[in-house]
C-alpha cells in the first residue's frame, strides 16, 4: 500500500485558507490532525476531539522529545501538531490535511519534506484588504499591520511546491483537488507500480 | 506570461498512449508538434500539416545542427521532432503534447528537463497481451517479442515524473488532466505570482 499524502495548506492570514480547507474536507476523503493545546477547553469542547488539552509541563516535555511537527504560542497559550498522530495516519495510507500558518508549514517541511506544500495567495492586495476589513474585528491600525505582514509573507510562496490563487473558492479547491490527484500519480510515491503489474 | 507546458506522454507499445492522447487533444487546448520525416508522403498527406517531408541529406544536416528534440529510424526512414517548432510554441505560452516512445522521451528530457514526463502503464501484462493480440497484425513470435520488450521497458517508468495506469481510458485521461492542472500551479512555473499581486 502506498503511504497517505500529507497536504499542507498554508498562506498569509486573510488569503482564505480556512474556507478552502472546509470545502476540501467536504468533498474529499481527508483526515485532519487533532492539535494539542495548553489553553483551557471552551464550553462544549471535548478532549481528544477538538483538541488534546494538556498542561504546560506536558507540552514542554513533548517539545523536548520533539513530538511535534510544528508548534506555536498564541496569547500565552501553546498549540502543537503531534507528530505520531499524523505519521500513523500516513503510514496507514490515509491522506492528512493540515491548515497552518507559514512558520508552521516551514517547520513541517523540515521534518516531513515528502508533504505537499500548498500556498494560498490572495488574488490582489486590494482583495486581501477587503477581506480583512470585512472581518471588522480589529482597529484600523491592527488591520494595517496585518495587511503589511500578509504582504511580507507572500515572498514565502517560493518555499512551497504549489501556489494557488484564491480568486474564487471553487477554482482554488479545484486546483488543490487536481494537485492531490497528480501527486498520487508521481512515480516516487508509488514504488509498487511495476510490482503490481508483475503480480497479475 | 508563463511558458507553456511540454507534456510528454510515453510508455511501452500496447499501453494505449495513442488513444489517451487523442482524447486529451479532444478535451484540452493542446498543440501538437509536426514531425519531420524522410519517408515519402502517402496519398492525401500534406507537407507541413501531417509531416515536414524532407530529404535524408536535409535530415542529416538538421541532426548535426542538433535541431531535433528527438529522432528515430523506423524501417530505414528517419523521423524527428523539430526543436524550434516546439520551443516557439512553449515560449508563446502554448501547451504542447508529445506522444513518443521511451527512447524519444528520454532524449527530450535531456534537452528540455522542464517538460512533464508521463509514463502510461498497462494495468497488467495479461491486459497488455490481450491488446497486442487484438491488433492481430503480427505473427505469434513477433507478438511475444513485443510483449517481452514492453515488459522490459516498464522499468523505465522510474525515469519519469508520473506513472499513469491505463486501466480505463477515462481514468487515465482524468489523471493526466489533473497532472496538467497541478503542474500549472507549481511555484517554479509561475514566477510572476507575487508580481501580479503587487501590480493590482
């Protein structure tokens, strides 16, 4: 059996990776990884389902033992993608979708370069501005900061395998579905090709 | 403007690359290259349309000047894919489909490694045998020779980017369409990605 694909969807904030990943999960048979976090569960959140809720000590231990594919600190809380969870699914031939920021994606690439690294690009800075504005949850200054940092992040696209323009969700999802299908045809992902033919 | 893709569809005889390429030409906006040949035109064949009909001297000159992407001798006649013709189309952003045998594909890869190299595999040796038998144009011995050489050729799949199983024409064509779409999303094929975003 061939290994599953690790599909990493990443890009600057406001590029629309969340919406795209939701649609991919609807349309394809993809698995997601459950993150570990040190923050407290919110009402209705279930341990082992929404997150693995762990203590800071446990998180530190896991970090030292290099048990994360990537991790980040957000507002004093730690979040991480447990390595074993993801690698087990891949070994079982299951495809795994990871939606993460650029720093996280680059860390995953170092540990698992066999992944498929997809960068979502906004169709224009104008459109990115509109999208960030629409969220309306931020001050004008915070928004401008976010826009500037998104712009700086664009240059990281060259560290990725694929760059997908999010002009419409449909076309972006369509392109990513094609990328997944194509990656499964790659010769170096299906070493049993000839063996299977011999066996018949 | 991004360059066009050079899509090389290749594989052992009997794998079904001809049928697949015909269907691809029906469904996609692909260009084909016109081969040069030293054989005489058959009735109805038009110079510059079916082939460029040239003399052996001219062919030899072109060979010496490295004007072919690949060439072959078949029953004393020479066939070649003129380089300039193909490269011009690619520069103009046109995608070019080349259906060629394995030796030809490897020669193209040396000259133009940026191409997309796709190897068509028969679903099984049994099926390959059936297909070659169905043609019914050969003696049993010739058929067995062809089958043996097709089998030996399978190992060349590892020199290609993609291996596409031809279990049905539909699924093979579907996979190749996905490969073409995915290749167009490759970061290294669209260097203007960020530039386009800045310009808006």
